[in-house]
C-alpha cells in the first residue's frame, strides 16, 4: 500500500520515461505543481503527493515546533514513508530516471530524502531550508541538484542556502545555484533553471 500512503495525483507516462515527483509548499496540495510538472516533461509519469501533517489547516510533509525549527523525529518518519511511496511508484510505472521538484516545505522533504536515501537522479529544490548539518553521502556524486533562492527570503536565510549548496558541492553533486533579488516567491529565472535541469530527460 505504499503507493497509496498519501493522497496524490498521478499522470501515467511512457514506459521507460522519467518519473517526476512534485512536492508542494506549506498550505499547498497535490495540485500546486502538478500541471507545471506535466508540461515540463510531457512523456514522464508525474506524481504529486499531499503532505500528511496539518498545521492550522495547512498541509505539510513533516512537523515543526517553530519557524525554522524541525521536529527531527517526524522528519525521519516522513522521510521513511515518502521514500517507500517513491519506490512503489517508480516500480509500478517502470520509469527510467527519477526526478524531483519541491518548493519550500516540499523542497525540504525532497532534500532530506536525497541526503538520506539518494533515490533521485535530479532534483530541483526551490527555496529549501535545511537548518541542520546533513550527513555526508558519497552516493550523491554526480546527482544533478538545482537550488533556487531569494536574496531577501525571510523564511530561508541566504546563509543557510549557501551552506546547503556547499554541502552538495562537497558530495560532488552536479550543483546549480540560482538566485533572484526577491523573497519567498518563484520568479521566471527559477523556471528557466528548472527547464535547463530537466532538458536532458525530455523525449
């Protein structure tokens, strides 16, 4: 039942084409990036789960105890549960490359799965916040990682964005870091960076 452990939307793709997972931000749902992901890779299987943790009515993927303060035990729970969900959908779809796209809280769960489990060949982390020192993972070498951020983002301080980028660089991932001058919002240059990331996976 791992493939149904989250409320989600799926668009089946071609056999052997990539599978793209789209993770919403706090207060979003499975619809937030579904159509965007489908347009990015028309032949891909697209899967968009809804976070299973409510916070004052807003869906999230794991609990926090304050702004930028994570419940680390719940993050570990969510990482295990989401990893099983991802593996089940990849197996059922017969997909090739596994790709991820996440914004804010969705970027955070995507980043932690990447750090702890690998699983993704390429990942777009839009405004992630990882306020802890991740463990080294030699398996991240050559994985394609895009991080996008706002220079005036009040939720994701630039120093923590740089620290996360430095972490992936130390793991020998193929890192691209894309900034804009604004805050916690997605701007056209970020969309262009995502399109560059997935271009190699188009059929």
